[in-house]
C-alpha cells in the first residue's frame, strides 16, 4: 500500500492512502514528511470475529481512525482453519490473526484495531 507521510510524532506516522487517513507505527528507517512510501501493513492483535471484525454496511474500501482505534473496511479474502485470515482493501492484502467463527470469504467487513505497524517495501 502507498502511504504519503503527513506528520511524524515519535515512532507514529500519520499519513494518507488512496483509501483514507491512517496512523501507523513505523518499523523502518525514519520517513520524510511529504514523501510517499510503499509499505506492508501488519496487525499484531489477535482479532475476534463479531467483536473486532464485524459485517460492514457498505461495500466501500476505506481506512479511518479516531482517538482510540483504526478502522479498516474491506473484503475477507481468505480464512484458514488455524485462524490466519486475509483482508483485502482494493488490491492490498493485510494478514489477520483471528479467533472464533469466521464470516464467509467475500464478506465486506469493518476491522477495528488499536495499532498497525508499517514496513517499507522496496519495489
């Protein structure tokens, strides 16, 4: 995913993607404000179906946040028996570790997390 860096506070980067605004914990070399980076997003939290992952009322892909959470709106791309799942936002895939009874592949969902880590990918 591409992220345009708007502001940096300690290790937290506030940026814009084509899907909306996000803040991430930057895990690579310190970025420059105003530059765009290709990043891989990682969510370390174990997410619970029907609590952290809920069905979305819209089919739109987006990313938003408030004071306590980051919200990812996308489609469930895959679900494995061991809890590994994948969220697709546009053409971007974000791996998830999940617990509970999963929604069907292709379901439009809202994923609520407290933090996301970003790793620069050299393309």
